[in-house]
C-alpha cells in the first residue's frame, strides 16, 4: 500500500505544480481536443507537458480529487479499517461513475480506495469521505456533515504536501 501512496502523492504533486511556469517545460494549445485540459509527464525527458484550450481556466479534475481523497484517508485510517457505508453512497449524480457500493456492506478502506480508482467510483469516494469525517469529528455527525469535515481536512492536507493552488469541495 505504501507504493500506491507514493504514486498517488507524485500524481497529485505533478498536477498541482502544473500551473508553475518553471515546472512546465512545454505547453501546447489544441484546436479540437476531446478534453479541455491534459497533463502528460514524459519520463524520458522528465518534462511535464500541458495541453489546454485556455491555460487561464480553473480545472476540477475528479481523478485528482480521488487521489487526494485516498491519500488523506490513509493519513486518517489504516488500509484495513472496516467501513460500513451509509446513504452517502447515493449522493453522486445519476449517471456518474459508480463502483456500485451499497449501504451497510462492510468494506475495508483499501477496498473502497480500489473502488475509487479502478472504476472511478464516486459512491466509494463519498463512503470514504463520510467514514473519515466521522473519525475526525468529535461528536457523532450525519454523513453530510462528516463529508464537509473531511473536505476541510483534505484542503489542509493538500496545503501541507505542497498543493498550494488547490481547493477541494464536495
């Protein structure tokens, strides 16, 4: 699990540093892209290359949010912690990516992180956020409040690891 954590940290740092002009060595504008923003790290040349329609846009990549969710969660709970999701798994919008997590199933944090990463399950991300927020809260809280507590923690965590131009919301 430590190898996964280091990979996730690297991915977050590379993306969070992408707005630093000293770090980005090449930048291209695409005329008809399928995505509005793409970040590529060339291992051979050790360059971060950005493709963008408009470099001034703020982007909200869900995949990076899930990476930070995983890192912050592992800072709060151990990977083998058993989590029993509640109705927070129904918070993602209809049609969004799902790992088909259901309330009252018992899953380890590691299993939920896999469900966030492999099928990009938003339901798994909400289950992790709620569990971590409940762990951080001093009193028993409902899942909506627990998620907000976790998101506040994520923003502090992000700043502490160098993601200074980041702001995460639920």
